[in-house]
C-alpha cells in the first residue's frame, strides 16, 4: 500500500494499492504499442501537445501546488513556482525541440553525411519526492519531445502527485500510453528494467538507489541517466559582497525546507571575512519563519517524512559532539508534523557528518579556510559533484577558479538552479548524464550516422579518409 502522509500534521491523506503484475504488464504493453505512433507523430505535433501541457499546468496551478504542499510539505509559494517552472519548460521544449533535434550535417568523404537523433522507445523514470512535479517533468519533457514514451515510477510517499502528473498529460490530449504512472514500490523496478521493451532508465535519487538501478541496467545493457545526491560547496572569498552572499546563502540552504540535491550545504569561507559572514548568515537563518506550509508567510515547512528528522538529528548531534557549534537551531520542533529548526553549524571540520555527508534538511555547515586554494581543496573534498557556488567581486578570478571545481554546475555570484536552456547533472557520486538543454534532449536518442555515397573524388572532403579497420 502506498500512503500519502501530510508532513505538517503526520496524518494520512490517502492510500493506494500497488499495481499488480497484470496492471504493470498492461501499462508496459500499451507503452510498447504506442511508441511508434508517438515517434511518427512528428516534432510539430509533439510541440503542439507540449504547449497544451503548459496550458493545463497553468490553468490548474493552484490545485496542483496545494497538492505538493499537502503531500510533501513544500511552502505553498515554492509549490506554485514549481508548477510554473514545469509549464515554462514545456513551452520552451515546444519552441526549441525542432531546433535541438535537427539533423546535423557533417563534412566527410560522402556525397552527403549527417547525424540524426532517433528516439529509443520506452523510458522508465524513477523519481524522488522532493520536487514531485519538477523532477518528473525535468526528465520527461525532453524525452517525450524527442519522441520517446515514458513510464513513471514515482516515490512511494507522493502517489497523489504521481497520478496528478499523468492527469496533466491526459488533459492536454497526449495520446494514451505516451505517459503513464505506475503505482509501484522499489521492488518492481528491477523487473521493469529487465523487460526487453524498456529501452532506458532515468533516475533522480540517492546514491544507493542510483547504484542499484545502474547495476540492473548494466546487466540488461540499458542506457541510464542518474542524478544523485550533492553536498554542494558555497565558496565565499574575502572580496565577496558579504551581505548579498549571506542573503543568498540562507535561501540556497533552506529552499524546499532544505531538501534539494542542489541546495548549498557546505559554506566554505575565507578566514578574514568568516566572522562577519557567520554573523550575517546566522541572523538570516534565525529570522526564517517556520510553520504550516500552507501559510504564505512561512518560509520553511516540515521535512517530508519522519525518518528524515531522525537522520538529521544524528548528523547534527554527532557533529556537535565532535566539536561543531550550533549557533542557531539544531533541534526537532515539538508538536505535530516533522519540523526541524533551521540550523547553522560553525567550526565544522573533517571527520564530522556535517563535513562529509549530504544533509537533507535545513542544516548548514560553515567551514573556515585560509585562502582560495584551501577553499578549492575543501570544495572538492567530497564524493559528490553536483552544484557549486563561488562568491567574489573579481568575476574573472571566479571563472578561473570554476575551472578547477569538480562539479557539473558552477554558479558565480548566484544561486544554483536548473534551467531548461542549460544542461543539468553531476560528476563523481552525483551521477552521470545530463537533463535539459541540447544535451539532455539527446540522452535517450540513437545518435545515428547517415553516409550517402558515392564517395567524393573531387578532393573537397575535409581530410583524407581514415584507414579501414572494420
């Protein structure tokens, strides 16, 4: 049984039985049958339907936003922004899909040669709960625009959101079978990956989940895209605008109640300005309003599940035991719901959970360093490599430092965010592959070379043909 729990109260909202084998088979067979028609519909038709998806999202934004807030605790203002972002991205894909997927001519020995991008077929999306709509749309919109069809296995604690996403595509007129939600637990994922009708898998989630999916997909030789955890560094150099940096740092750490893979988590500050940054940052965090996420005045709501509170408590308690200082917050908030105080830990050092582990909640770790070189060393001293920030008044210096940051995204003097126009993804244990942009839309395509003879003999080819080895 999949249960939807309101994290603001701890009370059950709804429950749903898991799909049985017959229901799963019906969905997979429908996707398999539909894939050819969706591919042949053409980019123009698919673009028109993506515009309709955007329209449905905007028309019913209030209802969908309220669902996000009630099911996983996201502040209502952020929930509305999430729905709007999905709609904007659907519109952007509609306007740019044809350009991004156009054949690419290549000069060669052929009379004509080019590269084309063909959809792979049925894609399984295994998605998390923290951005219930955005994560699914971020993965789904590029894949669908490219001509793939999709099966969504959403996180077990957001079944209502999962069903609502399918509803959006249905209401937009997207043909039956192009996008389907499967209400299943994680135990059914391996069986789906091994199904010969599933061509690829995209997952956003934990390291453990990513490793299991990659292992399963590897056995079946299936294409995967993995967007996993992050312990994003937020580097503040001595010449930074400290007031602005501290204000953005507060938002960057506590967005979505601190539950974001690309939230800044380790605040790495040069020693000469560390006292002042800590003062400004702590004051901003302490001023955050915590409470019912349906109240538009509140900036931080509950964590999505009760078990997340226990893990955060462990990380904070153990770090303090080892010498960190909780200068604000640091405790669970009593009463109904799964609330945790927005927290700033200072004097964080190697060996502490707050230094090494991803903290998935409103807990910030401040780490002092002696200079920019030391800041880079600490920034890269992690198994993760998703997002990162550099704050400095010398942008050219920031750009040079960015070249040495081991992360998929580096934002200089700004907060890390996903954007349909830019590739999104990480390195190291943050995963591989990219979503969005020209790179993401091609992840689940066959990049096909087309060579048209006869071979040219006029000497106009860019270079001599390579020797034939196969």
